[in-house]
């Protein structure tokens, strides 16, 4: 496959900006087990189509999570995985259908609203506590929809898991969901 036409359309400063955005996003991913699309997505949306950002970051997240699983996979909580995975898969199907049906001009706006909403929630300082297992349904569905549409539903899984698990189990369970 010849990538010359694709590569010649992008300037060196654009490549550097993309690399900085992705590198910063993976620093966050290494600490939290999620966050690449929330960090890199908004900047990348100025440089490339959102429809290309989602699969790019999903593939990179999957690779990073697979390496984390090889290193620390036993720390993941299988019970929580069993609760979240079916909901996550159903939400992913809904999100993929929405991604295909929505106008491509609407996606950057939705991505911006999505990122701002999470930033506001984070800045509010709210910390989850004591979720029941039933909370896996809305968090799993919502995370699946956001993952399919924006490449980042991980923050919803993190909110749920941090209200249910300790730090190490939460991080590895989160990474397992990403893989």
C-alpha cells in the first residue's frame, strides 16, 4: 500500500502536534487506564476527521491495554468484567449505529460537548462511592456508546469501577475492558 499521497498532505508541524497529543494522552492512559481520546481527541479533531480518530485511538488503546494485561492481568476483577462487558457490547452497537447515521459535520460538535461535559464533571470534584452492581447497566451502556462514537467511554467505566474496587484492581479491570 502506497502511503505517499496521504503522507505528503500533512506538514511536519501537524505531525509533531499529533505526536505530542498522542504522547500526552498515553501518559494519562498509563496512569489511569483510560483517557487517550479525551486528551488527544479534541486536538486531533482539528487535524484529521473524527471518523479516523476513533479507530486510530481504539487500535492504539487496544495495543497498550494488551501490554498492560500481559504484565498485570491477574489483578482484574472478573466479576465486574462479567457485569460490564455485555452492557458495553450492547452500547457499542448503539454507538456504532449512531456514528454511521449522524452527519459527519455533527461529530466534532458532539465530541466537544462530550469532552467539556467530562471536564466539568471532573472539575466539580465529585468522587463516586458505593455503587451497587446494578449501576453496571447504565455505565456499561453509556461507556459502550461513547466508545463507539468517540473512542472514549473509559471514563464512565472508571467512574463505576472506582466506586466498586480498590485502585489496583480498578486500573487493571479498566485496562482489560479497553483491550
